[in-house]
């Protein structure tokens, strides 16, 4: 291909890490993780369809240490992507572009995602 | 040889009128995924642990089946459009096309397998 040596955008290697671009790349990474979550969701549905044996197998997999770690990760990714997605929606309608506002909403998004993740897993582990 | 710059060539031709579809689809699926994602998260929390019989009955509940199908469609579409943007940004040339087609095939497989499972589970549960 003609342009294969052009730099790739967004240029991860050259930006100074600030809260704005850090949260932006986390949005992408959580999105990719949640794509694998979609794969897990469909696998779960297929296992229900396949019957008791397969369902127990998939259930045990989700219940293993790695499975629980993945579910915990997806919980954070979901709440982060959800709250930061709402932040993006506000930007799409032209609200919150001011630098201070963008920083504050970014911190808010992180806090909300962490609180909801910890809260949900407190319920899981208590129940 | 023309001395006109690429920008000069592009100016004055107006917008292409199309190309906004994916951007809009990403937003509309995002809006749909706010209630659908929260509903599914809470539902998973409330499902009793490990019972195949119960989960089949839960999926077969008409409202749950409909919401699950909507969730699978919105989630898989949102995932596909999101991953496509990332592939466009980071994977170039022939490998880029290959990755793009793979992403599309996997997502079509996911949406078909997901909807098929939900419908067949629902139909089977009534027998």
C-alpha cells in the first residue's frame, strides 16, 4: 500500500498524557473490552440454549477466579464507558467544552464508574 | 501538472451528503444501550445462581426476550461501529481491509447467534 508508513492517528506516542486524552483512550480500551463482553454475552445465551450441561460449564467458567476477574473488569468498563459516553453526548450537543468543565466532568466520570463498580460487587459478594 | 492544492480542489464541491450514517448509528445505539445495559446488569444481579431451569424461564418471558434481542442488536452494532473506527485509525493497508472484514463477519455471527438463541430458548420453554 502506498501510504503504509504514514503516522497513525491518534498518535499515542507523541502526546503528553493529560486527564483529557487519558480518559479518551480509556474510553476506547473499555469499548474494546466490552466488545469481548458482547462475545461473552452471546456465548452465555448459546450455553443456555445448549442445555443444562453446557450452561453449568459456562457458569463455572464465569465463577472461576479468571471468570470473576473478567466480570469485575467488564463491570468497570461498562460503568466507565456508560458515564463517559454520556459525557461525550453532552459534548455532541455543545455542552461542557470549557477546559475546567471538561476536567471536572472527567474526574466525575471516573468517580461514578468506580463507585458503581465497587457498589455492584459489594452486592454480589454480600448476596 | 496542476499547481492547485488538494484543499483547493476539495473546496467548493460542497459536502458529500453521506458518510454520517456510522456516526449517527453509534449515537443512537449508545442512547438505546443506556437503559438496555442497566436493565441487563440489574437482571443478572437478580438471577439466582446456576439454575438452568430458572434462566430458561427468565429468557422466555416475553418482555425479557424482546429486551434481550434489542440489547444484542444495539450492543453488537455499537461494538462493530466502534471497532471499525479503531481499525480505521490504527490498522492500515491490506491488513486494515482484512481486519475490517473480520470485524464485520464476527459481529454478524454474534448478532445472528444471539437472536437465534433467544428465540429458540423462548420457543422451547413453552413446550
